[in-house]
C-alpha cells in the first residue's frame, strides 16, 4: 500500500515544470525498475498532457535500456556467451517486448531442414551449398544491400519474419544454423564486410596467426550465400589497397560478433531525433569488448 501511494505521488509530479524536481522524480521512478513500466504505460494512455507523455516515453525507454544493459552484462560474463542469446539481446534494443518463442521455432525448423540434407561424406563446399540452398531457395530468404535506413534488416526477429536481411541479418541466421549443426563456419574481420569463413576443424590448434589463411577452405558472403576462394578475397584486398593482415582472417568470438552487429546497427540512428539511440548502441557495443 505504501508503495502504491509513493508511486501515485511520484506520478502526480510528472508535469512539474521545474527540471530539477523532475530529475529527482524520474530517478526515483527509474529505481523501481522494469516492473513499473505497465503503470507508466497506463499513465501515458490516461493523460492528455503531451509533455508528460514525452516524459513517460523517455522514462520507459530508460528503463528498457537499463534492463537490457543488465541482461547484456549477465550474457557477457557467462562461461560461454551464446550467439542466439546475444542476437536476441541486440534485437531487444529495437523491440523491447520481443517474444522469443516464434524465433526459436523458426530457427529449429530451418535447422531440421538443413540437417536432413547433410551427411558425413559431404565436402566443405557441398555442406555450404546445402545450407545456402535451404536458406535461399527452399526457405526463400532474400539478400539486401546494407541500408542504414532499414534497421529491421539487421535484426534476427524481423529478418526471419520478413525473410529478407542484409549481410549482418542473414549472416547471424547462417551462423546460428552452422553452430547448431557443427559446421565450422565463423565470421572474420575483413574491413567493410561481414564475411564468413569455413575453417578446417584444426583451426583450434593454431599456434601462430601467420598461417591462419591456410586453415580457411572457403569464404561466404552471407547476404546471398555466394562462395569465394582465397584468390578472389586477395583480389578484394588489392582493390581496396589493403595488406591482407592475419588479423583480418581471425574468427570473431560471439561477443565480438554481437558488438560488431550493434556498431553497424547504430549507424541506422544518425538523425538528430534518434542520435541518442546511436550513442546507446555504441556504448552497449563497447561494454562487450572492454575488460
């Protein structure tokens, strides 16, 4: 009862013109955490005051980001941060009320369809072709050029539901399927691209990065599933006037992959009104790569 009275009193001060007073009020409301969001949403629906509505929207977003930061930290500090969980956390930035059951069901259906076509006698190229054929021909996934006006094409939920994504959105699905089917495909660090590489299983035993390119069978551009050879990738580096340093061929771990996804997604929020979202995403990405 006392809590309800305090919340009611705080809500009654939401229209206070004094920004200092509102700062104290908003902080106290934020201290209640995500559980207060339904009450804030009800207040938004029942108040005619536009300024109060804007303040409520800002508070709800603040609480959602606060919640996301905590969950991201828990994910980062797990013994083995799971790629699927990280991709869902990234999606939650744009869709805070994400329902994960349909996403899991769709991925499981896709994984089963690929598994039925695989066997132990397939070559690496044949494995890639099976996966690509299921994704792009049978499932109907479409590849789109990277477009920073379309954040939905970066995110797992919306790529699955619309069946179209850019290299990052499609690439995460590609990686999740490979992870679930023990296909040794990992993202690598080629500048300006999100490229996947099929590594020979012995990649884990590499003592020096100098020979890492010898451990890569093929390269995959995940927006379309197109396969490239090392010679073709060397041609890309020559065209870009870049030296093919070993670091560019080192596989990204799951935290680095999600940090890169968040950094790219941040570029979708470059307008003045959305600039705060860009800063939030970049801060989330930094939190994943900092010790």
